[in-house]
C-alpha cells in the first residue's frame, strides 16, 4: 500500500491594530511516501502512520512560528509622508500703511518614518524630515532656527532628525498599572486639537494649545484607568530646550570641550511637563497639560535690549531671566448627541482654555516687565462631513489671545507664524479631502486670517515687550500629500 500526503502554501498572517498584514509567505511542498509491502515484519496500522505524520507537522509549525516571530521583530518598517504646499500671503500694518505680499510660496516636505520592535516590550520610532522652499539655497544658516524648529519650518533641503526615541512598556501590580518609559527626541507637534487643521486623523502627544515644538526629553507614562477614571493616563516629561554657553567643541585658547564657564550668562533652558487625559470614553476626551520652564530667556532690567552688559560678558538679549508656567485644559467631543443622525454622529467639536505666566527673577525682565505677567487664550473649533466626498471634512476654528499670551508653539506648521499664539484674534476654515478619492493622497484647502492687537508672538522672544499694534495677516493654502 502507498500513502501520499501533500501540503501546499502554508501562510502565516499577523493582525495589526487596524488591518491584517501578511508577514510570512512560505510555499512548502512536503511529499511523504510511505510504502508497505508484504514481508516478514508485521504491518503498522494507518492510524499509527498518521499520528507520526501529525507530530512531524506540529514540529514544523513550531519552526515556522519562530521564523515568523523573527521576521516580525528583526526589521525596521519605513513609511513616507510627502507633501507639496502653495501659500498666498498678505501682511498689512494698518498703523503705518505698510504692506507685504507673496502670491506664490511653494514648499515641499518629506517625512521618512521608521519603526522597529525587537521585542514585545521594546520599540523604536524615528523620523527624518526635509522641509524646503522651492528655489531656496541648499543650506540655510539662520541663528533663530533652533533644533526644536529646524525640521518644522520651511527652509533648506537638508534632512534633519525630527524624531528618534525608544519606548519600553511593561506593567506593575499584577497588570493593574501599565507603564512606559521613553527617552530621545520627539517631534511633539500637531498635538491634541492641532491635528484637525493639519489634516491628521490622530493627534500627537502634547496639547497643541501650549506646546508645538520638537523636544529632547525623557518621559514616563502611567495608565491610571483602573485607579482613576475611564481612559485616564498621565505623562511626566523632563527635557532641555536650549544648551547655553557651548559655542563649539573646543574653546579658543584652551581645552574644555562642551564645558560651561563659571558665571556664564547664557544658561541651559530646561522644562518639566505633566500632561494626560482626565477622562476618555471614546466620545468625550478631556486632556490637560502643565509646563514649567526654567531659565526662560529675557533681559536685564534697566538696560536697552541689545546693549552691551556692564561686565562685558555679552549683550542684553536672550539671557536667563526667570521661569514660565503654561497650563491648558482641552475637551474634544466626537459625535454630537446620541445617534440623532449620521451627520451629527460624525461631527467633532472642541474647546480649550489656556494660561501663560512669566515670572522674572530679581533684576531681570520678561516680556518687558519686571513683574509677573499672565496671558490667557481660548480656542474653539468644529469639523464635520463635507457631504461631497466619501471621507472629506470641513473645519472651522477661532482663537483669541491676550496681551501677554506666550505659548511654546514655535514649530507650528503655518507660513504666517503660530495662529494659536495670536495676541488678538485668528479665524480659520479648511477642507480636508482625498484627491481623486485616493486615501493615499490627502489634500487640503485652508484659509487663515490673523488680527494682531499686540506684537506678534512668532518666536516666544521673552525679551520683547508686547506693544499695541494693528497688524493683519492672511494665508490661502493649498496642499497635496502622498502617504504610504
């Protein structure tokens, strides 16, 4: 008797968070020929032969599972976000009559994303970015272009590290308190509520109302849902925004790599941020953030800005001058009411309030004042189906800021400067849609109008006193992206 068994195309799949992805495709042909002939030895039953065959198949499956696990973790996954944008800009100083325009600012931005996970508890995320102006120089040396904005503002054609950090995740107390630890460089842009105007379905980590910048920091996240409220978590972030007193690797006339001299007026700027979700049931998400900034840049009181310091150590500009504390509370509602109709179910509303408080040290000034100065802001917005395309959405937003309102939003992706940081009023409307109906071609038409009632806050310059002005800025923006 002869028994032939053929096994064809054994394939393994791994389920992702939103869709199944095939990670191993193996074509295996196993032909087992078992021949039994009459002879002196006793015959074995067909059942015995099949049992042995099943054991061999199980052993083979174990080996395939090991290959699958190896291929899943031992690689880096790449994806790309390539965007081209056109901006039509107009600025007016209504006090002086001055006017400036650009009817054709073209930019291209490439984000090369990297992800890897050598184990189930450890992962890495990275992102390289090049954000250039069409026809610009190959390299732009701009002292104001710090590392926390270098890849978030249109400039030259260089690739820069926008994101590079690892995450280690585990849990404590028998699984009741999941946690994660992370350290490295984070983009920290397009955060909660800011993602809508940037045509992003998911938001970044910080609250965009007070934080929109790249940061170098360490972070600990605790999932507190089992101890506090539904969907709650909290993050603690400690990082550095500016390294003071280090001009080069080697000092002129001496040997002290990366050292800071005693009494250096240019100190490090460090920050400690606490943020998280107070409640999130899938429809209502209430987020908070508080940021404390140490050695915020300002000036020495009683001296003109930019004048030489009396002791000859430098100029009276961008000096460590005190502390700043920023706080925001933001609410997003996904779906109005409870299944009233499809349109309201797919409508998103959001509101946010925020405060900035700058506290100068003795003998120093921040925002032109030697006293503590508090600024405030609120932000309203809504997005809803466009009723024209399958997944397109319209959005409208309004921002208002007071005289001393000064958040950390230097890397906000807007040609006119941060509209969230406006000291006055900002109005915005946009249409997010997929060009040609292709989900890999997300596109946007956006209009932004800014009314600055006080000195525009474009770089969070703590040594600049906000003065009353009447300046308007308008931006008509068209963008087309390729994502895959």
